[in-house]
C-alpha cells in the first residue's frame, strides 16, 4: 500500500486545526460531489479520496496514528502492543514499516523475530497471535436537500469502493449522525468489522426555512386581496393548499397550517406545523383611472 498524503488531498497544513479540516472537507465535498458533477468521470474518484482523508484526519486518534506511522497507521495498536511486550529492544518506525509488511502477507513469528531476535521464538508471546480486533470505524458526510429528507427513501453510497444501500428516515436533522453497524473496515485476526458513521448536512431551501419540525415560508398577496379578502394557492412540501385571506389582512401577519410542517424523525404520521407570513405587494404602474380612485379614497379618509 502506497503512502497517501491526506493533508495534501484536503489542501491543509499538517498543523491544521480540526475546524480547518472540517471546513476544507465540506468545501471540497460539495465541489466534487458526484450528484453535482454527473458528467465528470473523475468526480467520483476524487470524492472518495476526499472522504477517506476526512475519515482519518477528522478523528483525533486516527490522525495521531497516521502522523506517527504513515501508511501503516491502521496497525498502530498492534505495533504499540508489540513495543510494550519487547521492552529489551526499542520499537522504531523502521520496525513498524516491516511489521506492516508482515501483517499483510507474512507470518507473525517472523515479525516478532525481526523485533526481538531469534531468541524470542521460545518466549510465551512468540507463538501467540493477538486476539481479534475490531476494524476501523469509517466516518463520512452526506449532503442532502431539505426536500430529500421530507420522505423516507433509500440511497446507495460508495464507501472505499464498496456500494452500500441505506435507508434515510424522513425528518432526519441537520448535523445528525447515524451508525450503520458492520460497514466499517475489516477486522484484524478474525475481529468484527468496524462501523460506518454518517453525518447529515441538510442544505438550505430557497422557499422553506426549517426550525426543528416546523416550517416557515412567505406568501405574497396583492393589496386588493389584503383589503377586501379572498383566496390564494400556496405550495407546501405535500402539494398545494388553498388559503382564505381575511379582509383587512395586515402586512407581515402570520397564519399556522397545522400538520403541514416537517415529519418528526421516526414517528410515523406525526408532523410539525407550517407558518405562512403574508407579504403585501403594493400596486405599481397605476393607470390614470386607478390613481383617481386612490385619490378619492384618500380624500374620504
């Protein structure tokens, strides 16, 4: 396995803060997301590399191992245990590099001999393989539109070259993280697979603002409807709804449509409310007759 410079992939220095790494990842993930680059064949591969770099550098423990052991960072725990067992001989990075080769295709007895010498063959630990260890947990981010999470749906993700089909529940919130058990890295020496953690980022919608399970939007009405009353049609995430406008409706007044908001996470059939704020549009380009009528109204007042 060749060394991959995760810092270069994200375009950050080695002393970058967690916040700098997060910002760099989000910027690159949005730029190279396959859904936003359907005609770019390299976008998928680039997006994978960005996710892999983020999985390592955004986790303090993984980043520490990566900085210390380079491409062999996934075997850091084995190296540390071996170093503690072999107190008579220092455990160096060169040993770690050799150990990485042994773990991938060699024999553990050869590995321990390379560290402790041939005499180690007779020691108790020389013939014992380490107990099975759980594989690496994977972390990734998924950017979705607000309307994407209005209904439960399935989506296929590509995690390290493996396609995983997941169900995204309706009502999932921005910043929420879910765990997909057993879809992380493979276990070591028969250990169980790691888990996959997905953090959701819900993009802002141009029409609706979401606050918890409630939605907010603005509806334009003309001056005459506001004064005399009438009806308008508005869009909701569940279709169009007809609203009755009361006479003498004031600008910025608000009405509540019960149950027309966002679905409550994992509570089937339960929804928040939709709040509609009226924006009264003043008439423009009045003709002569209309101006005369407004003048008459002003004189009556």
